[in-house]
């Protein structure tokens, strides 16, 4: 794509980056085939190619964003399926992030929109505030019909029927490895997940310590910044991200870290991009260090499996392996058969399969644990959660949710597994099939308790 940015415009690092991305686009339109909003709405401007044209015109001409441009960019899920299918390597994520920041700085939204975005930015990243809001939503649900705004009604619908108890495992502390310490890792406990589902972090800590990891919950770490980042509120997003960077680099310098482990894939995509977000500032080096060791929990588990198998192979060559007591054996063979054979429909979160390019690790680990793993049709399409998207674009989100639930239920699963809390909440609101995090099933298979969501809901459990 030809661009005409001036030399003065290109002195801005974000504009220079957007120029690189725009010039990589060849207008082929392959992205339209995998864009969820284009599939639902059928409008070229609601496809990545259409949005790229709108963004190019807006940025090149430095014009005040008009309602049309803002509407179509707001409808983007940032699912990044277009990046997976693009043959030219167009980095759409950085482009749309820049566009959102530009809109936030140059467009006056209607007061209702400004108020909603302000409330979401002040509540969702803070677990305590979020819990209070969930309690209020629970009380207000019977009066949903009186709400004038469909987005407010969507918020009430999304609130869980029960609010989980606070988990003290989320407090800053260190969990020692069981047996030989193989790795020292920092666990990102997140923000919304701490209010919506405390079982996920608990299961992650149990599983990792059991497999030889010392797990640190670092003082000062919290929200990754994704929620405000995707609203275009760059200053707020960078502020919360900077706290994480300082917390984790302190642990890296004092006790050493092999990984920053993340069990919410939307957060993982953002943390892995810290190096880009801070590339021109004074924290560039520290941000790059954090991004370099950020890992989804499935990546870390796959690494532990591979390392254990390598050790076992070396010991076998030395003539000391062959029994369950040999290091690297037994640890990665599930110790109990309970739950083995359970039919699991695996939902691939967009931020994991498209944002981080992690596609096989979760499925391979579940199969290794003895579960029967099935995948829905059109597994590349978004479920419609996408951070705050299901709250701000409830009609489009609902259509995507219904489609995803139909394809998952068509596989007749006993349980649905996903690696992102947003997807779990979205899908769980449309099906009676229990929805759990992948790590909860793996923790169960490797000696942990039955996932709470399965108790009494699956035969024999």
C-alpha cells in the first residue's frame, strides 16, 4: 500500500510504525475470510482491509476522526485472526492500537460512551472494586428491564451468579517447589480474574509447585494494562504496565526468574508486547527483559515436559532410568486415572492462537493427561468476549457467542476448556456444559482436586 506521510509525521515513532504496517498491506483481502465482524455484518469497512483504509486516511491527513471511522474501528475485536491469515505479515495489532490512541486523543465521544469507558477503566483493573461492582450487578439483575442502555443490561447479564471468595494465594508471597527446584517463576495473578474465578490461580500454583517450580507472586504486580490499552487510554495502560515491569525486574535482579507465567492469554499477548510499548522510553530495556521471558502457562508446562523427557533420555543412556522413580518419569505421567477419557472440547482463545501463536501446547497437554480432546468447527473465529467488547458491543458479541456455543456443543463434550477468563465467562453464559480453565484440568490430572465447576455436573465426578 502506498503511503504519503511527511518526514515530520514520521518523526513520531507510532506513526513511523503504522507507516511500516500500512506499506506491507497488498490489498489481497485474505483477512476478510477470517474476520468475525465481517462474517457477521458483511460490510467491507468492518473487515481488517476496510479498517486499514480508514486508519490510513485518518492518520495521513491528521484529521479529526469522524463518527463513521470510529464506529468501524470500535467494532474491531482485536482477535488478530487477520494476522494469522495474512500472507504479507501485516502487524494489524500495532496499527489498530495506534488508531485507538489517536481516536481517544482527538475524538469527542457522546457523554454516555465517555462515562461507560471511564467506569470500566476505573473498575475492571481493580479486583476489590470489581467485586463490589459484581455484588451491585447481582442485586440489580432483577431490574435489568428498566435499564435504558443495552450495554448496561449486558453488564448485568455477564455478572456471575455467585462471587468467589477472595484467595490469599493472590497476595505477594513465594510458594516453594515440591522436591527439587527446577525453575523459579513469577505468576501474574491479574485483575478481573481475581474477582471472577479464583480457582485458576490456585490450580496454577498447585500444579507448578508440584512440577518443581518455585512460584513468586511479586509485590506491586497487578493488571497488565490490556483493558485500558485497547480503549486507547495509553497513559493509563503504560502506568499499570510499568508497575509490573518494575515488580518483575526486581525479582529478576534479586532472586532470578526463568519465566513470567501468565494464565490469562489476553494478558499474555499484552505482556509479550511490553518491549514494543516501551521501546522509546526510559524503561525500554526493562520492558524488553520482561517480554523476553513472558510465557503462557501452557508454554511453561510444555517446556517442563520436554526438559523432563530430555533428562530421562540421558539417564536411560547412562543405564539408570526405566523405573517410575527415575527423575523425569512419574512427574509428567498423570498419577491417577480419575477423569481419564473425559471428553473435552478445547476452545482456542484468540489471544492465544492468533496473538501468541500458541496452538498445540494446550491440546497436547490435555491429551497427555488422558483426556479426549475435540475441537469445534471454525475454531479460528472469536467467541465475542475480547476484553470489554462484550460490554461495549453486546449485539455483535451475542451473535459470535451463539455461533461459538453451537459449534462447541455440536461435539457433545462433557466439559469445555479454555485458556482465558474472558472466553470462559462468555461461553459459560450460553451453555449448560461446564467451562473450566485448561490448567484446572491439568492440575486435577496431576494430583490436584476436581475442578469446582465439574463437581456434581459430570457423571462419576
